[in-house]
């Protein structure tokens, strides 16, 4: 693709362009561009039928079948949906997989209805490639820093408070630990990458050369993987360690993992929210059973069950502090300290939250 086309794609992404994605739902679910709405020209079943026809009888027969399937009221309803969205979002562009027949046909039908909208050259594939390029070659013209610290140190909040902060856990909808799963689904890997790449592209465009801050993460955040080149760059960069007292970290985890997570579960399922929340905590603890060892696991499990009983019966969350503190002292802190020891040469600053924030701002 030419430099001009690449620049145009970047401009569309930077502008937060609303996209009409006319691919089938099954394609959209595997990955889409942030800001896109899925309004297929062919639904998943129709796409499969047309694809089979193409393989057996060729393009002309497949196009004819497509027009047969999407005709009359079906066609009218789809054109109306596209035009309604485009009227509400005058800057909308249309794309399919490669900017080919589906998007051109959709744009033509919209134009016939009096609604003219451009087609993305190269379609979703080209937009996706532009975002992949952003992740594959992280700019070395800007300084990167990693914010580290033991579990519960509010590193994510600090990263989000910094002008150059990129919240990997936010894009992943997962807090990165065994207990980090959130209510509701995490994004697809491709959607995680697309959102991250777009955030990096926009931040770099808004402030060229400004340093970038990320939280210290492993390669895996839940079921998702940090893009390899981003991960490699993270683990070559200086680290600032936030030091927060144990009691304060217990309180932070109690707020994030108990209050916030329960609210999310209840918001999704008012009837079964507490049950789902409880099961998720039990499953999270079970995932680290072997690493805890039998004795510590049984103690943690009994403390968790007691806490859930008190929480469920009369709303008392204080019992959660016991198992949270146990896991921090006996599992998470030793594990993090060991991992940090391997990066000791990269640690350039240590301090409490206010001190690390002040240090970080001084890097701009």
C-alpha cells in the first residue's frame, strides 16, 4: 500500500471515524475497528451460502445468489439501517474485508437512497494492518517507563492519572492476576490489539516524543497476550516501583475485587449476581491451589467461605480482609518480589504513590 494510502488510513483512525462494518457477524466477532458498528450486507448464514456458491460455480453465480438473498424488504431494511447510522454520524465510512464487492455494493445502494458515504480503501484488512504496524515497531524516539509495585499498590490508577499512561488491563478487561477476571466477557485478542494500537497511535500523534507509561505486566493478561514487540520493549525499559503499606493494599483490593466486582456482577444479573461473584472468587482461588500448597489453600478457602457467608447474609465485607492479607503475604508479595529482583538493574525510582507520580511527571 502506498504511503499516501497509509497516511489516509492513519487519519481515519486518529479522527475516531465511525465505521459501518458490512461484514457478517461471525467476521466482526473475530475482530473489528474501535468505533465500528456491525450492519452486515450478508448475515453469517447468507455469507456461507454465497461462499459455497462461489467455490462451486464462480463469482457471477455467487453475486447473483447474493442479490437474490438480499432483495425486497430485506435489502430495504439493511439500506435503511446503514443510512440511519450515516445520518446520525455524518463522517461515517463503509468497509468490508478488503474494500471489495460488499462495501462497494453497500455504498452504491446507500447512494441510490440519497446517502453518499466513502468506502475505506483496502477495507478492514488495511485498517488492521495499519494498527499491527503500530504494535510491531514501537517507536524508539520516545522514552518508555514501567510502573511496578506489589499487588494492590494502585498501579493502574496511577498509570491512568499520567498524561502518557496506557492501561493494558483496561483494554483487556482483566486485572492481570489469578483473581483478575471481570464480570462480563473480555475482548477478542484482535480487538484488544486494535484498541491498544489505536490508543498508542493517538497518544503519539497528540504528543510526539512524549514518554509513555505502562503498568508492569506479564505477557498474559487473563486469556489475552500483550503483543510481542510491546512486551519486549516494556521489559527493556526503566522501572519505577510504587511502595504502599500492606494495610492500604488490602483496602484497595477489597474495594476493587469485592465492591466493584460485585456491583458489576449484580449489574449484569441482579438475581444471581452474588452467586456468580462468589463462584468466580472460589474458582480464582482454586487456580492457584497447587502453588499455594495444601495447607495454605485450605486456610485461604475457609477464610473465603466465612467471608462470603457474612457478606451474603448481612452485607459485612470485613471478613474478606483476612484471606486477602493471607494471599498477599504468603503468595503474591513473594512472587512479585522474586520477579522484580530479576529486573533490579532497571529500577530507577522507588517511593510512595505521590512520590512516583511526581517523579513520573518530571520525565516529561
